[in-house]
């Protein structure tokens, strides 16, 4: 099969992913023929070495494919132990033994991928393969970040960064009748946010909750300034540059900062249900599998409107 393989992390400008022809994976529980695989900031962090798993590795963890004649989705969460304290209390996203797709095991930048039967999700009807792919991480993480931010219907929400995850999260928040404010540097992303109902001027001291999607620690004090008393700032990324020192009064009055780590299969099921019901509309830019380096570079440069997806 054809696959995009990472042997050694490097800046994506150097095209570290190599198109290879390798045997179809054997020995896993379910063999899935890949139709589409979304690209994610986590893939970029993997390719550039900011997070480390196995090497060589095939990245990609927002996979829509066919197994046993059925369309299935594969998630970032490849497997958990099922027995630890976290697994037994509904927090399998924090499992000590968790293994992740496209990091610890080969992922979906390939024609075939092997997955665990219990970790496949159903994809709602009405979504083309490429449109469904970004739901599988960008959508789920956006949804979990909203939940952990504590945002309630009709409240004021701030989003920092407006890529794949935020363009889905805003649709959920608007469905809940929230007023949504977006801060993003890219003119294209600003335009997209406006089209989806965002206000681009961040208010001071008045957001009930905010989510930072951009991996930029310097946004934390900025976002705290927009947050009202008692508000929560959720950090949605797996990686972030260091957070600058901040005066305590920025945080005081029970403002909270919390990270969002991975997601559970429960989050996935809930998001898929919402996706069909709202219905969510994902905007995608597709690339051929062999152009994965170019796709990740476009992601790094904030040049993708909505979500990037490799079509296999
Ligand atoms: Zn566990
Ligand atoms: Zn992801």
C-alpha cells in the first residue's frame, strides 16, 4: 500500500513525510481501507517533533474508511487499558496506558490502517467522507473544549484561533444560542468566522468562557483579560508554547485555566449525534495523499479555510 511515512521529525518545510510502498498492516483487530484522513495540528507537532511516539510512524487520526462493507471512523484514541482508575471513572482520555493513532501506532496517511474494534465510531449519514473526517478530532476536541469551558446556552464565548476545530465549535455554540467572539490573526480566518456568526472585537471582562485553539501561550494572559469573574479558559491543544508570567489579579476572582487532553469515546458519540442533528457543516480543503507535506505546511501557515483533508 501507499503511505506517507515519517522516519525522522523535521520542520515541515523540509517535507519530512516520505511516500512509500509498504505491506498492508497485518495482525491488528480490524483492517480499514482509508477513504479520507483529516490533518490536525497534532500531526504537525508529531512531524516536527514537538510530541514523540514511535518512529518510523504513519501520522493521521481523523480517519474515515471502510471495514466489513461499513463506513467507520477512527479516532485519536487508539486504545486504553480499561482497568485503571481513569478508565473506570469515565475518564479514559487520561488513561495511563492510552495509545494514540498516528503517534504510537500507524495512522491514516495511508491506504490501509489497523484499528481496535471497540474504538471505531459510526459516522452520521449526510456527510461525505472528506466532510466527516474533521469531525473525528477537530470536532470532538472542539466539543470537549466547549464542555470543559462550562459555557451555557445564551452566554458569551470567546474563541482564540479559527481553524478546523473552532469552525466546528462555533456552530455548536451558535446552536446553543451563545454569542461568540473570535480572535484570529489570519484575514481569511477572520472572514470565515464572521460568516459563521462571530463578532471579531473581543470584549473586556465579559466572556463567560473562552477556548484557545492556537498553540500560543502568549494568548493566555490576553484571553484572561476578556474573561469575566468566575469564567473558565480552556486550552484545547496538545502542545502550547510557554505561558508568560502573569499578575495574580488576572486570574483572581475565581477565573480558571484548564487544559483539554484527548477525548473519550463518549465525547465522540455525543459529537456525532450533534453533528447529524444540528447539522454541522464542515468546510474542507482536500489534498491527495502524496501531498501531505504540502497540506501540513498550509496548515502551519493558517492558509486552510476550515479543515484540511487527505483524500486517499
Ligand atoms: Zn486505563
Ligand atoms: Zn487531532
